[in-house]
C-alpha cells in the first residue's frame, strides 16, 4: 500500500500569484511516499487484540458495578469495605490501561512501518501484560498488579525505543 502527500491548497493567495507559487513549490517541495510493509497486517492484528483486551476490561467493570452496587455516574466506590476496594481496583485496572493505550498503539503503528513483526510481537506482549495486570489488580490487592505492570511497562519502553530507532533509520 502506498500513501502520498496531497498538494497544498492555496485559497488565500491572489489568482495572479498562484502560478509563480506553484513553480516555486515544484522545485522546493519533495513528495515522499510511505510504503506499508506486507507484514503490517500483524501489527493491525495485535492492535485488534489490544482493543479486545480493553473491551474485556470494560465488561469486567460493568459486572463489578452490578456486583458491588456502584451506579453511574460514580467513577469509584466510596467506603473502606472490601467490596469498595475490590471495585476500585477493577475500575483502576481498566482506567490505567485506557491511559496508556493511545500512546502504545501509536508507537506500535509507527514502529511497525519499519519493523512490523517486532512491533506486532511487542503489541501482543503488551496486551498479555495488561491482562496479567487486570487479573492481579482485580483481586483487590493492588500489590498483585505488579507482575503485569512490569511486563507491560517494559514493553511500553521498548516500543518507545523501537519507534525512535525506526524513525532514525528512516531518516538516516
């Protein structure tokens, strides 16, 4: 697949000046094409898995609302009882994943343009880390979220580095 840049529209420039500007644009602006690798489908698949993980977490929160009696629009349960604490942990596991998801997906998409298989594997690993995070946190004991947090956190940092390397190699 090939994506090319579009020409700039010149609405604010008087008609008599447009021809001169177009001549200048032809010599000054280089059109570049972005090639999407054949293996990029794996990246898309791993992003789909991340979306499924987030949806699964959303269902867990909805079921926990019913179980622990937390009605909308309350974001968190109030109180110090065990049910309130467990609901808050379930809700926070979902919320925290939503906080990191956009950047993780963007990094994966960008890195995948240069290293599609590596980016897809990192995306799958990130999703597995978030599942482990949710299972651990959902127990009501926040300390049990740490193994999943470590896995997804390390993968997140690797996506940052991988995207930087992909960008560097693309430019130089």
